[in-house]
């Protein structure tokens, strides 16, 4: 395969790989077109790319990358994740069974999960993973779709697989997003299931359904509604507090003082989606100021550039940021080690 000018040529005997690259009815090509604002015309084994020079260059990077791995069909998810990498690093990382996370040390750190191609897609995600691995308390703050919760669960599964913790504890405040669901039937776990579904989905994806079910049966994974955590000491556990923007200051302080020996806690939230009653301060917002100068705590701030969902999600996040802060430059994503 080779690119010449604005054209890319596939080998004559690789029609199967070319079909996997392009997708059904050239859907993958249309996805690349929409993301990079280029036009890609396909004629037999030749792809003609028309558009801005830099964007066309990125299109060729993607085409070459996915042609190399197109022995099986290329999915829309793979295309989208590669677009995120390309946007942030101008390269696409090849997938491996264990993805090293560069920490600045001689030896790389790898996460042990069932998902073979787990890796940070942006520089901020890489900083976040490094912060979680190196700190006992980490905050991941930013818009939806940036991987805050998913990567926290990946680190929890990794810690459990390596036997560095004895259990995983999942919690979040039971606050509805602008609706009242009423009283839910069932036991405690069944009542909080709807609130913790994103965490369950991540667990099943990263460890497999059967393994997660066994962990639940052995109480290796515990569901702990935030309201019931007062008085507990959480030792030798990986604790994830999700949707922390919906905690009150009192709840946040209570949670932070539950952390025991040998434990690691990750707190995630989006301060632009607070569902507390009007006038009630968010514990996550307050905590950023209270803990600003406390050593040993890491805070990672994500932006729309880190969104790894459908391309529209990043544009929606950016549109809301412009609407609410028309004259204010959004805070650059960064990790603070206080």
C-alpha cells in the first residue's frame, strides 16, 4: 500500500482487507470524513482524499493504520478511539495485549484486565492513570465521556488482580438527574442498581461477566450507598466514588474520612452536571478548594478534548462551555499533585 499525492493505493490482492477497512457501505470512510472535514472517494483499490493538507495527512495516517490491522472488520468504536488519539498526539498507538503506561521510571507499568487494548487515549488520561497508580486519593473532574469512571474501574480491577487490595467498593450519591423515580422494590443492591449501572458496565467489560459475578458472590465487590457509609473504615480496598458532584459538603467529608490503611480512593465527577437542590453547594466543588494544599492528593481536570465517545459529544460539551462562559477560557486540563 502507498500514498501518492492525494491518493492511497491498496495492494491488488487485498480486497478483503480493503473492505474491512472501509466498512459496510464505506461507513468507516464517512466517519473519518466527518471527523477530519475531508472528502474520501473510493474507486476500486484507490482512495482519493481531498481537503486541508494537515487533515488529509491525518486521514492517511488513519487509513494506513487500520489497513495494517484489517484482517478482521474495523469497528466504528476503533475508528473513534483512533481519532481521539490522533487529535491529541498526531499518532495512532498500535494495540498490544498489555499496554505500558509510561511513568517516567525505567520500568513501565501495565494494567492487568481482560480488555487487551486498554490504553490512555489522551495525554490527560495518561496523567490521570499515573496519578491513580501513584496516589492514595485521586480526583478525576471533567465532562462526560472523558473516561474518568472507566479508567478508575480499570485501575481497581488491576489492583484486585495483583492482590494489592482485597476488595473493590463502589459508591455514589443516590440523586436522580432531575426526575423522581419514587420508591424502588427489592433489596439494597437492587435499589441502587440503576445508579451504579455505569460502574457495572465497566466491570463487565474489563473483567468479564462470570468473573464479576463470582466477585459479587464472594463479596469481593461491594456496593455501598454513600448514605450508609458513616462510621465505617475502608481498609485494603479500592474505593470509587462516582458522580461526586452530587455529594453535599458533609457527605464528601464523611467519605474522605472513611479511607483506611492499604486503601486507594478515586473520586470522579462533572461539576457542570450537579443535580442537587437549588442553593445546595456541591461537596466536590468545595473540596477542590479545601484540599488544594494537602499533600498526597492528585486532581486531574479533563476537558472536551479528552472525550472518547461519539464525536458529537465533544462538540456538545464545547457548545455548553461557550454558552456558560462566553468570555472565559476554559481551564486547561491538568493534574495537580498537592
